[in-house]
C-alpha cells in the first residue's frame, strides 16, 4: 500500500514512502537550520561578537545553505523505489519537449542555482561595501545604501539574462516578435515606468536619501495645500517607504518625490523659522503681550537665543488681535512637540496675567 505509485516526478515513481521521506528530510533541515543559527548566535554572544553587518550576513548564508543539502538528499531519497535511476537521469529528464523549446530538470536546477548564487553575490557585495565604507572617515549610510541598491539591481538583471541563456531563449527574436505587445504594455504601464525612472534618479542624484527628514507638499482634493513630514525609510525601484510622525509607514510612488515640491530638512541649514499664532482681546496691553510671548519662547531650551525672537501684529481679526510669535529652532522631528510646550507656557503666563484668549461668538435673534 505504501509502495504504490501515486504520481511521477520526471523518471521517478513517487509513493507514500517517498513523501514521508521528503517530509522527514525537510523537517530535519528546518530544525538543523534553527540549531545552527542558534549555536552561531550563542557562540558570537559568548565571544562578545556583535552580529551586525557582515557577520550577520555570513550567519544567514550558513544557516540557509542547509536547504540546498536538503534538496539534494530529497532527490536521492527517490532511489528507495527507483533503484535503476540515477541522479543524472533525473536531471536529463525533459519536462517540456517541443521543437522550439525544451525544458529539463537540469535547467530548473540551474535557474535555482543562479538565483541562489545571485543572492549570495548580493550578500558578498554588501559585505565588501560595508567594509569599504566603514573604513572611510566620511562614512555615510545613505551613500552606502545607494551603492548597495544599484549593485543588487545589476546582479539580478544579469541573473535573469543568464537564465534566458540557460533556456536557449533568443532575446532578440523575443523582443522583435513582441514589439507591438511591448508598446501596448508600455502605454498601459507608463506610470509604473515613470516611477521606476524616478527611483533611479533618486538613487543616483542623492538629493533625497535614506534617513532624511522631508516635508512633502501636495494639493489635496479640496484644492488646499497639504504637507506631510516624514522620514525616508527605504527607496525601492518603484516606491519609497516613509515613516510619519505618528509611526505609520506609508508607501508612496517615487514620482511624488521628484515631481512635487519637497523640502529636505536634512540638507542645507539646520535651523528654520517657526511661527506660533496667538489671538488676544481688543484693548489688551500689546507691550505686555510681546514681553510674555518672548518670555515663553526663551523658556524653551530648543529655541535659539542667538537669533532674533519677534512678536508682531499679523492682522486685526474678527475675534481679536492676531499676534505671531516668530522664533528660530532646529528642524527637528519633534518640532510640533516643542511648539506645543511653548503654547502651554503661553497659556500659563496668560492665566497668571489674566489675559483672555477670545473665541468666536455668535448671536441668534429669534423674532416672534
């Protein structure tokens, strides 16, 4: 019963015993990978080795290579009930046998090996770049990230081209014969291609890099200008991951960073001018207001005292005098918290001096 053939994989007849052996082999591989990973981490911990960068990459490579051995042993386990068939017969078996195209198990194994090798090469390049940039005195993580991303794209593109060569697919004939289809795809995916080119521009131009804090201005549905202050987390080929002040990670198309107005807080001057709006009742002593507002600004440690702190009358509003407190501070991720703390100090000083912040009043007259 257990030796009855259920189906075929190439030249091999597969029975329940084979499935049982495969399950045991890959279960052992998964357990062995965890054990190897844990042993190496414990060794590194006991030897006070910090598993960052290249050491962490080597650890992943060693632990993941267990699955390659599991695949080889899994194929050899088929000989349990296929004693006259060798591993070479399995590789030479033709899955697809047409005049214009042939596909063997060897081709599949070669393609898997190419992409696994590409992954190893990507990790080796990461190790090389990490070591090279760490030695530099002007080490920049953002620049290292750009080189790593570009290297990764190049390696995977050449891996795909090499796989076409393994399958004996003529790319010239493929592109020539499908020119009309490619034109249609290009028109349908023009936004995708625009985002991809924008991603290449972002990586090479370097105006916006990983770790930068940016303010993205855009026009909302109602026509009003809206802005998002976020940190650049990751720049991919088509999209960019940004983290807002709320801790949310947003995925936006790259064209939004290249076509819309973006203010990079991490470039240029580290200082910026900020404004806090305050409204007071008509008839309030404006000289006292100026003194209290400046006192509230100077009480905060993040406000630059070597830059002028101004209090100006912006306009005569419908509810009262609209004042502006103007001060200079670092373009910090927490600037909204700093402004909130200054507002709280303003409220405390106003209550101490019995200054009223007005609010709009409406009178409703009901005629009988």
